[in-house]
């Protein structure tokens, strides 16, 4: 059931908001998935009752009123911990709402709680959370993908109707693919980052995760748009996504970038995504092979830029201003003890890599070089979008892997992002939608759009969903 259907049931008084919210909370409480870090039980039930009272009085309620939403734990919700999956922020309670949260609250959603994630959003499997890994709802021996694994698993398991995630290098799309749900990473600047704990500021973007395309569009409609509190927020008009999503796709040109369909990508995944492309062809879409020649540099470029920005962003966790504070004789010792104790291994690895990349004498060779290569990668996309409307690729190169399988090998973990990081480097929008399965596991199809091309992406995604449901 999607947002629109649940809304109808509320308004027709076939179910009460309180019953539905109670149901979600019971499922979360009984679940073994570990998708949540904090559950807002009391407040969620109170809010539900208020919406029920409104409906009982015959007042009009909006489409999102009473809809249960989960929020990734790096997005601030006033008055509740925002841990970022880290010990260092275990007790940090933000005194304000992120812009996206403020906007959703204004629509009357019910916040169910905060979802589990890789520490500071660094990871692809959710195994780097201080609060323990999240399990994949389809196969509990496997990872849900990361870093928004808690949000995707919650939606996949019916522990939230919809959720928010964040995507720096694939963290919405990969878990969406692994949990069989829909996840959209908007154009950089489309959605305000105010109140999102910064990982790599030039790449981070908040986006929706849901069971169906329409719900992603409904959420995007609310969270998109200019915000003066985020200096990189785009002052561009927000289209009516629900309306623009409905039209024809006949005559559209889809590019299949050959570098995203080559070696190292699971053959069964490629075959499944090719089947999805055939469905679009039946709807009149024209398909052609294209090339994004600098793709091979995307992973190293991403891991230089993301770590450099992270090392700078994470300098603020000094044991004095936020969260954990360990004792020490001198200020220096407070910093060292707090950071030693508070950060996990992967976060420390990133800080060290990033600090190295920015070091005097190395900066030109590493960080600045990476920013130049980033322009080449962006240029590849710009050029290709002169010829095609959208691009289609698999979301992940491998099926959801087993817990523990990659956690000891950072490179094996990093390579899982090979099909998603390019989009972040280029600042473009992309979605992952579920299509078919391999060995009983879900497969994600990625649609990449041009700058501010969310409507087009949603329309193509919706066209496939209509055929397959
Ligand atoms: N897996 C990637 C990383 O570890 C992407 C994470 C993200 O998008 N937040 O950096």
C-alpha cells in the first residue's frame, strides 16, 4: 500500500492512524533487523491521535497527514539523539530540525524514529554502525546495503511506509536496490542539506526511499526547493512531480553507458536490467550504447574527494563542542582520547586518508588532481546527455552479499559503489528501482538523469512500475 491508498483509508475511516502507527511500532519492536537506533513511540502515538481527532471532527487532512516516516540518523530531528551511527555522537541531541524534517512535520507526517546507518554514512553494508549491523529483510544473512541501510530495510520490511536517506556516493540507491525498494538521489542542491550531518559536503544529498515510485515523488515534492540556510541550495522552481511523472515515454532516447555494463558486473544482474530495458523498448523508448570514458577514475576520485572533505568536516568532533568527551590533562589529550574512543575504524581510516590527501606537498598531487578528474567525469555526463534523455545501468555490481563477507577488506567494500559514485561527482539525479530477482534476491535498476531531471527519471521509473505491477 502506498501513501495515497493509506490516506484514503484514513479519510474513509477504514483504519485509524493510531492503529496503523501502533502496528508499525509493534513490528519495529519485534523485529530482528535492527533497522532503528531510536523509536519515537510516545510522540508518534500522540501525533497519531491528533490526526484521528481531526478526522473524527470532519476536518480536512492532507495527503501526508498521519503517514509514518522513518529518518536516517544523520538528519536532525529536534529533541532526539542524532547519532550518525557513531559512539562519538551517541548522546548528541540537536536543538533544531533539519529543513527536510521541518517540511515533513508541516505536512503532518508521523515520525517513527531514526534509522541505523554506517558510521557517519561511510560504508556500503551498514556493518560499520556502532549500534550493530542492520539485516537485509529479504535474507537476514545478508547486508541491506549502506549507508542508508536502516531506512531501506525499514521500508522493505514494513517497519516504515517511507523514509529519508542520504546519498554521498550511492547510500540511498544501493540499499534501495538491496532491499527491493525505490530510492532517489536528487540533483545536488535540489534538497536542502541544512540539518544533515556533513560527510562530504560537495557530494551529500538527502532523498526519499519508498515502496513505490509515486511515494518517492510525493516526498520529493515536499522536501525539494530553495533554502537560504544551505548555501548550495538551488533557487530553481520545483515542478509538479506527480503530474509530470504521468506522461508518455515513447520516443525517448535511453543511453546504456558501456563502462557500466562491462567486466566486474554480475552477468545475471546485467541480464535482468537488460530485461527492464526491453520493457521500456516496448513502450517506444529508443536505446543506444554510449560511453562515459572517464568512469574508471570514478572510484579513486570519489575516495579522494570524499575522504578529504570528511577529514575536514569531522574535525569538529573534538570532545568539547559535541557529544562524547573523554578526560585528559590537556586540551590536546581531550581531543585525542575522545577521537580514539569515539570513532570506529572505518571513520579513522577515512580521516587519515583525507588528511594525507590534503597535506602540504601532497595536496596538488591528490586532492587537486581529483577535483580536476571530477570535471572530466562531469564532462562525460554533460556530453552524453546531448544525445540521450536518460541513462540506465545496474545499481550494484553484485547481489546483496553476506554479512562479514567484505567488512575486513576496505577495497572490496569500496568497489560496491562503482556504479553509483559517478553521479555524485557530477551532481546529477538518479534513482534505483526494483526489477526482477536473481537467486531470490532483488535487483536494482539505476536511471540517471540530467541536471534537475528528476521529473524525467520519475516518469521512466513509473512507466516500468505500471507495466510490472
Ligand atoms: N559507500 C560510499 C562510502 O562509503 C558511499 C556512502 C554514502 O553515499 N554516504 O563513502
